[in-house]
């Protein structure tokens, strides 16, 4: 009888040890599954401003899967709901001078329509549904929207998000004078912004077309301006300094830590656009920009240790970055 009791006591102790080991393994796995925290090797301090690139980016099958079109209202809502500080959106001018949210110049790429934004009225454009093919169209039913629609919706939020407005001024419908309607686009954006009383300190207006900068300064006083740089960095940097813009907006293919430092030394803040994978976003963080227009908002927030925290107005600049400006 004594041996039997010892036997069962041994089995009970054995089960207890196994359960303890099992619980320990679960705790270790749970710890490993936590969102990534900022890597000190990246040199990240308070972190850059997190901006959803064209809302939630572009149609992508993996890493992450995204079924929402670029610069669509649904994509913008998703980026903000995931904790982005703001969004970058693409603006073009309709035939009847209404600012339209649309990334591509050719309507064929994203809709079933033909031609260009400048060849259609706003009423015609806002009836168009986005098309992305299978499987995206099973999951999205977005249509082309106006800037006015977006601002009406954003005004209902507790705080107004940061907006990076990317002006698509080159009009392929007019080969002889592709920028002839640029002044009209700038005037139209100014009218819409004033009507909605958008706080200028929440705006960064960016363009590749340097001649528009002077008119933008008149139409949108108080708004920060940025010059986009996708090549010829040194030449374009000098143009940005001469134009007295607040920021340069660099492609992910152009940015390096050295170039960011040179821009900061000239009194400019630096925004970079692109980055979807963890590795790509880590590289961008290592360059120490003041803002990232990212294609994967949750991944960037995770690397910053923000864990999807709702957007809020907090200081964003790194040490060495110019004080103030659009990325405060």
C-alpha cells in the first residue's frame, strides 16, 4: 500500500512539473509574439511622423494584403483607424476645375473608364468605381472621390489629421503644355481649404513642379511646402533651398543617412515615401527622416513601439532636425 501511494504521489508530481514546463513555454511564446519595440541600432529617438502613403498604400497580395485603392476614402479611413498621424493623398484637377483624389494619370489603370482626369467632369469621375481585379474587387467597392468629400469627413474627427497633399500637375492629355493647368489646380485647392477652414499647420503641400511653389505660398499662407526629389538629389536640394520650402520629400530609392543630414544642415525637414516590408522600413528609419509616408502603417507603428496608438499631435523631430515646420 505504501509503495502504491508513493507511485501515485510520484505521478502527481510528474504531472505538476510537466504542467509547469508547458506554462513556461506558453509564457515565452507570448513574450516573443509581442509587437517589436524600437531597435536602438536604428538610431530612432522620438520617431518620425507616421503618414499613410496614398492612404493604405496600393493593391498588394501579401506583406501586407491590401484590397483598398490608393487615395481612396476607404484606404484613408483604414490608415487613420490603425493609428497613422495622417495621410498622403494624390490630387488632380477635373475638367470643371474640381480637385479629385486619384493617383494614376490614366483612368484605365484603376477604373473601367478611358482617358485622363482632366478630360472628365467631377460628376462623371465620382461615378467611377475602382477596379483592381481578383481578389481585390471582391473586398472593395470604392469609387473616385473629391477633396471636398474627404475634408467634410475629416472635419467630423476629434482632431484633424496631418495631410500631405501630393499635386499631380503633369497632364498627359496636353502634350504641348503639360503644366498649363497647374495654376488652376493650386487656386482650386486653396478655395476648398479655405471653405473647410483646414488648419494650415496640419498641411504639407508637395510638388515636383518648382514654378508652382510661389503661387502655393500665396494661396495657402501658413501651410508648409515640400519639393519632391526622385533623382538628381544635389541639384534638387539646391532648388529647394532657393525656393525656401520647409521640406524635401524623397523617394525610398534616393534617401540615405548622408542625404538626410545634408538636408537638415540646410534647414530642411525630410519626408520619405515608400516602404512596405519590415526590412525596408527599418532601413528608412535608419536614415532618420522626420516623416515616413509608408505603405504598411501597422509595421512602422510596431517598429516604433506605438502598437497602433491613435494619431495625436506630438513632437516628432529627431535631434539635429530643423525646429518647427510641417512635422512638429
